[in-house]
C-alpha cells in the first residue's frame, strides 16, 4: 500500500498550501493520488488497504472518530490525520474523498451468484433490479455504508468515486454493473456525492476504454483516469 500524501499542515513553513481533501480508499484511490500529486494539488491520504477489506467488519467507533481494525490501515489513517492537524474524523475541516465499497468485482465474483441462477445459467428476468438483489448487495457492503453514514453524521462533506469499469475474469459483468449501481443509489440516499465517469470512459459495451485502463492488470484505472476524477473533484470545489 502506498499513500499518495502531499499535504502540508498549518505548522509547516510559510507559503505552504493547505490540503484540499482527505483521500481514503483501496487501490482505486491510487490513480487519484498520483494525479493530484502530479498536478501539485495538496491533499492527505491514499490507499489504506485492499478493496475486499472495506465492505464489512473493518472499523469500530471511538466516540465520534473511527478506529480501523487493521493495524496497518489504522496507522496510515492516524498519519493522515496528523498531517491535517486533527485527532479524529469528526474534526476534519476538509472534504473526505473515499472509494470504500466500490470494489464491485469482489461482490460480483461469479461463484457467489450461482445459487440465484436459473436453468441455462442466467438470472431470472428482473433479478438484478429486484429488492432481493439490492438487499444482498447492501448487506455485503454494510459497513462501507455505515462508514459513509457516520462521516455524514459528524458533518463531513463526503465524495465517493465509482470504480473503473473493468471486470476481471473471476467476476460476472452483469452483477458488477448492477452491484455498483446499488452502491451508488445507497450513497446518494446518505447524502454522499458520487463521482460517476461511466459515460466518459467507456465504449459502446460499457467497458473501460484502454486509454483509461492500467495496462499491467485487469482491474485498475490509469493515471489518465485519475486525472479525470481529479478534474471532477476540482469542478466540485474541492
């Protein structure tokens, strides 16, 4: 895990630029951090773990702050807070940018959904838009949603970023697309702003275009994708 922190704090030398946001996420936060660093945009944070770690059972509340159950993750989080000169999530005076819960390829692992398939291997008409599917996905990402809900409850402006539209071979593309849409709707209900670049980065089949895809793997977005996300964040006033 590599935090892409470039924050300067109020205790730094004269002329230092204050951080614009705190970035917390899985590896999908990496291109955002790289883009911000390349553009000279000051922020604190970066990836703090793998996507599968941030769906359920990954944090506890300590007063109005959160404590991550993974010691390395919590250590990085505390470092980022120190950079910002605060002691807890509730004390942040900058927006939170987060990718938790949007690693939809884990939720969409093909074998996880075999029990719901009908004869022929597909799903019953309407299943991926059903209340049952919605409930299953929300249950799978329940603590990601709880994290966002807590951040909103302590008064933070929260922006979540949808993932690259890249579906690895282990995952079902239709479930991937439906699951991320469930997550997006759930976040909107919580008052979270969602960066959704699907119309700008995909081809006619809904797949991430090569120029916005990391060439070395089948999951991540490229620096160019990170730059589009950063531009969206700046357009929002971050």
